[in-house]
C-alpha cells in the first residue's frame, strides 16, 4: 500500500470540518484509492458509488429532487445499513453528472452522513454548474506522487528525509553517501514519475524501469481520450496543445510557441484551450512576469508562458527510450533542461506553490519565481548540465536593488553549497523547498538506493 500525504489532510477534514469534501485532480493519480482506504479505516460504515461505471446508480442519483431524496436513494443503493453520524458516502467520477454538487449545501445541513465527491475532469466540467455551494464545500487538489512519497514507496526511511530537510534549513552539505543515494533515486523518479499504479509496478517488479515505461502508455492514451470526450468542439485544438508539450520543452527556452499550433495563431483564440488542460490537471502553466516583486501576478503576461506536463514519468515516456536512459545513467550530453524544469514545477505544484518565470530585456530569463509566505520573492534556476555557476540572468536579477531579493536557489545534481545570497542545492531538495525558505537569508536492474 502506497503512503500518500493526502491521507493526513483527509483525517484533518474529518476531525475539524463539517463541510462536504471535493477532491479534484487528474485521472489515475490515486484519488479514489486514497479516499477509499481512508473511508474504510476511519468510519464504521463506508459507501462508494462510481457514476462512470455504475449507470444504474448514476440514473438514480441524477434524478434526486432534494437532499432527503438523494439520501434515501443512497440508502437503497447500499448493501448495508448506513450509520448516522459515522458513515462516509463517496461519490466518484462526479463529472458524469456535475449538477449533483448543487445538493451539497442541503446534504451538509442535513448532517446525517459525511460526503466526499471526486472526479477526474472536475475543473473542466463545473463551469456549467448553476449553483456551486460556496461555504459548504472544502476542496483538496491532488497531484501525482511527489519525490518524498516516491522515496517512501521504495523504502527510504523518514529519518533520512528529515536529515535532508535539516541540511537545507542549515544550508549545509548532505553527507556524501546520502547525496549519491538520493540522486540515484531522484533520477529513477524522473523516469518513473508519480502515477501510483506505475510506482507500484516499479516496486513490484524489482525496480524495473522498463516495466514502468510500458504501463505509462495507458494514462497518456487515457488523457487523449478524455480530451476527445470532454473538450467538445475544441477537442482538436486541445489535443494539438497536449501533443506539443514534449516538443516545446525540447527547445532552448522551453516557452510554448503558439506558432507551433498554427501560423499567426493568437492567444485569444487558444486561451481557453490551455486553461482546459490546466483545469483537467494535465498541464502546469507557468506565466511570465516582468518584475521580481510581490505580488508577482501584477506584472504577469498571460500570452507568454511555459507549459509543463503534470507528471514527469508521463512526459519522459513520450520521448524516445534514449532520453530515459540518459536521465537514469546521469548523462549530461543531451539537453535535458526542459525535463528537469518539468520535475521542479511538478514538485512545487504538489506543495501548493504558485509559480512564475522571470523575463526582461535587460536581465534575461530566470526559470522560476515563487512568493514566500512573508511576501518575499525567491528566484529559482534549474541546471541539468555541468555549468552550475553560469547564471548571468540570475546574477543580474539579484543585483537589482529595488527588488530587495534576499536569496536565490540554483538546483542541480551537485551537493549543497552557498555563495553569498545564492544557495546551490541538489535537485532532490525540491520536495521540501517551499517549507524551508521562509527564514531570512543568512539563517542559515534499476534498484532503488537505500541508506
């Protein structure tokens, strides 16, 4: 059984909230499994209905006229009596009939049972819901497994992960043996990705990345099918964008070029297509900003952006096998900058971090900017090659006094070191980067490697 961080959030919701819960996220990231295991272990009675697979249940619930009617239909569908005050009702694939969410307010006020709703395409389907019950629903956005969850799966003990956190907090190097181990695991994660079924296959087959590559074709095909099913009249345009993601990340700048879709294409024509992929949890869009000061959103450029894939394993599986081999064997000859940027974006998104990238004529481009909780801006550069200390754009940005930037991070395969306000951190530290950047600067077979 794979350990997921969302379980702690589900327990917190049960103990502290009286609202219904809405769990959103892309397909095949483990939403249903996590909710099911939580429900069975945390309630004396658990009932689950899948509106995509159970057509009878969908028809019965879709025609409910009130919360009481809905509850009565749930009770009749259940094979066991529901226990008032200690039953979790889980309605999965709710995008098949999104108007059911309009009953959430009345279901919460009824109070007899706890309700969790989930689905794979919620971000795209809720636009048409006539009355979303704001104030009665708590929402959790799930993502693929992050690197720390991957480490749990392959047997890395928590004490070693906590040691890495401590090293980042104190800005000191990780023990050499542990650094080498974590980099090997990190490269395996880049190739395998964070889809739970893929990670489980990786573990069950004795850590065979060849086995994971075969399985990764399934979610890629499923996402393509979902586009055809849910994107309506814009399915062709959305699919074209999805197909372009790996190609755009191969370029030197990694920015998405609209001309790749159609000559003289304009953002206003494709804006909602990009949003569709982001709302479906398939893509991660990072917009350009022209000033490194809070709020970053103030100077963001909606027509200039990078588009990453939501799961690094899916992305790598769409490249030739030689790319996966180069990543795992730590070869520096191929240009893998886009792939490693993708992993960093995925990791920070899993931590709930909003990201931008910086671009100006004077300074050039810096890969990412994130806003700290205290309102500080933190630049991040990602280095896939050997020239870790070559970052003219970052140096220029740090030298702009008006921005008052306290520190920046350069992420690479190297161990941690610090030079002035720049911390050179290993790529695997991204899993805890947002947790530990709130202090003032100056406070300072493919088997998994196990400590």
